[in-house]
C-alpha cells in the first residue's frame, strides 16, 4: 500500500496498527487531547514490561495508539518512574537562590559604575558621529 500511495512504509504501518485497534474510527481524529494520571501510566508500563503487547494494551485501555505505550516505556527506562509524572506548563521560575540573596552595596555600585561607563561611551560615539562632516 505504501508503494501504491508513494509514501514511506512506517506511517502506513502505524495507521494499520491503529486500524487494527479502532477499526474505521482510527481515521477519525479525536477532538481533544487526553491526559493520563501518573498512576495510570505507571500501571500500563508495568504491564508492558511484564510481557503484554502494546497493541493489546492500547485496545483494552482505549489509548490512541500503541506508540503511546512505547513512548511511556522509553521515558520510564530513561528517567525512571518520575519521568511519567506530569510536567508543569510554561517557563520555569527563576532560581530563588540567585534572586533571594541581597546584593552588597559594593556590588550595586560596581554595576551602576559599569552601566554609566557604557552610557558615557555610547553618548561619546553618538556625539562624534554627529560632528563628522557629511559626505
């Protein structure tokens, strides 16, 4: 079928596996992305490691594809059980140790001195550019 359609073999295999599980429903996209609890993922991974095939697990537990089970197993093997926990959304908060420590007065003065030197250099170059004759 892949040759007939002129596409790579692996997407056709994945679609065929989904079709084996869901039948015609495999071709219909699901409207929302489901999220699974840590306990659920861990139970699925443990069953897979015990010897149950990913295809049967996906069909029994109504997962979108066997690939999802294999992704969880790969994460479990690489990062341990903690890798299956939900990740917080968005940007990580700043390091509280770096922001919490009060700066010494000497450090504040050094930073201000550096900023003023940069500002002075910028203004000097700007003045020199304005005084150049136009060509």
